[in-house]
């Protein structure tokens, strides 16, 4: 779903229309609401959907889109460091609490020794999943690593859990094949799940993983982006998030 990203690049500073990259699902649904609000302020938004976490930053860095809205700060920090992308956060959007899901148990106390636990295979979300497991007493990690922890940083694993790393988008489909899966809420919702009902454990609203609107550093002061932020951070959008996602997504502004 990369259509519309090619072709001539425009001067973003002079644009009355911008291309905003989002991941399919909740980010796209929210941006469709933002698009209608922004249009009243003279800004046309073309929403470009992606099906993974890599391409929205690649497309932004090379100028195929103007901003993106799909990632939290630890993920952005990691990709900027690894790929030397000149990208920066310009606003906060929403929090998608990560949840633990299972088709085999209804409570974490029912997890048996040797159970297979699937987590995202990207560095920041993988560490986030491990931290969630630690928070619920499933394992213990080396101290001070936060989202940078990997499976190699597990100090104590009393139930000998088998950690299986998968692409984040594949995790909802993996739930039936493993004993427990840590799934990002945007992918859980896209798969038809209701996190506040279906997750057996869920991050709370104090999660440090607020999502962002991200731009290229050289374009960060573009007036069109301020119109985008203004349209996003409205009570109309806040109400849509609350009503549509029923508490599974939280406004972060």
C-alpha cells in the first residue's frame, strides 16, 4: 500500500496539501478524521497507508511523504540512531497500550512452564514486551535497560518461557499458535480484537510510549504542519478516539 508515494517531490514549506504516512488501522482511522478538520483550515491531507513499521520512516526520510504518524519516541530514537535519518518529533498523538493475549489461558497465573511467548522482533517494541512481562512477574531483566532489553538480557525465567520474536504485524495471527503473545494495540484492533476486553494484561495510561507526528528536521517548522497538529489535537478528535476505540486508545496531548 505504497501507492502515491512516488513522483515529483513538492516544496513542503509552500504546500497547501501534504502527504501523511500512517500504518493501516487506528492511525489511518484517526487521520481520516483529522483530514476533514484540517480541510476546514485550508489544508488538504493525502493519507498514505503502510503495512509495516519500516517504510513510513524510509519514505519520509527520502521525501516521498511530508510527515508520518505511527511511532513512539523510543522507536524513532532507535531508527534515527541506526539509519542516521534526519527526523524529529513535532507533536504527540495517542498511546496504544501493548497487551498480552492468549487463546489458551485466561490469566497469566495459568501459564505453564516451557510456554511459548511471542513478542515483536523490532528492538524497541521487543524490549517493551519484555518489560510488560517483567511487570507482571513472568521474568526478570537486567536493571536499567528499559525498552533496550532483549531476550539475552533475561536474568530470571522461572517458568522457562520460550521467547519467539515475530514481525509486529504478524503477532495477531500468531496468537492461536503460541501460549502468549505481546501485541501492539493498533495491530490488535486491526485484527478485530478489543484490547480492554480481550487482553489478559494491558499497559496503563502512564505508558511512556506516546505516539508522535514526525517530520524531517529541515522541515519541522513548516506552517502546514502546525495546521496538521492543530487539527489533530482537537476535542473532536479526542472524542472520536474515546468513542470509537472504547478506551483501547488514549489521547496523549
